[in-house]
């Protein structure tokens, strides 16, 4: 199997792994008994923002695993991964707000499909960046800083969410960790 085929197969497998792991990720806070120390890592309410964690953290874990297998076979590995991880929440938000604005309601099957589409596009973006001309060590560090930045933002906004729509748990109009937890 060629190096490019192996990388492609890993990216395709990543779509499924991230999708199924992310789907389970949705319930981890509840399964933990609403244990607040893990709140930064898992969705803590039904806001759009919290659903971004379902793609990011399993995607980041996949990036770490895949780096050991295919990371040395491609150029721009960490820039590609960071770009893919950044794309996923953007796509989730665009699809979510577009269809709910147009239809006036949410549909679970559309949310699940948008999650899968976001992961697939994120993996494709990563794959495409892997095969650009070598962008150098600065690109590697830019990718790593982009990932670290996302981690810091997820941690900070979990415990101190802005009072804006993307962070709102719509059923109760609360933000962050809900008072019932």
C-alpha cells in the first residue's frame, strides 16, 4: 500500500472514529454524575458551543494517534490537523444556525448529519493540507499554537461563558454548567 493510500485510509477511518467517539462524548458528563472537573472536556449542556467539544476532543485524540502512524509520511501534519479541527465547529455552527433559521425548529437527525458532515470536511481539509508544498517549521508551530489556543478557549468558556446565543442552553436559557448539576 502506498504512503498516500495509507494516509487516505487513516483519514477515512478517522471520520468514523471521531463520529462515534464524539457521539458517545455527548453523554460523558451525565455518565460521570455531572462531575465538574471534567466539564472543560465534554459537553455540559445543549448549547451549540458545547457540541463543538464532541468533534474537537475526539478529533484531537485521533490526531495524536494518527501522528504516530502517518504524521511522518506527510508535510504540514500539525497545521493540517489544526485547520481541520478549526473547520469542524465552524461547519457545525453554519449548518445548525442556517437550518434552524430557515425551518424555525431543530431536528435531531439534521444535527447528527451536520456533525458527520463537519467531521468529514475537517478530515478532508487536514488531508489536503498534508500534501501542500512543505510550509516549514513555522507552519508546524502555527498548527500547534492553533490547537493549544482552541484548548484554552474551550477550558475558559466552559467555566466563564459569554452570555451570547451560541453558549445558551436554550431549554432553560442558562449558560455554562447548569444550576441543576
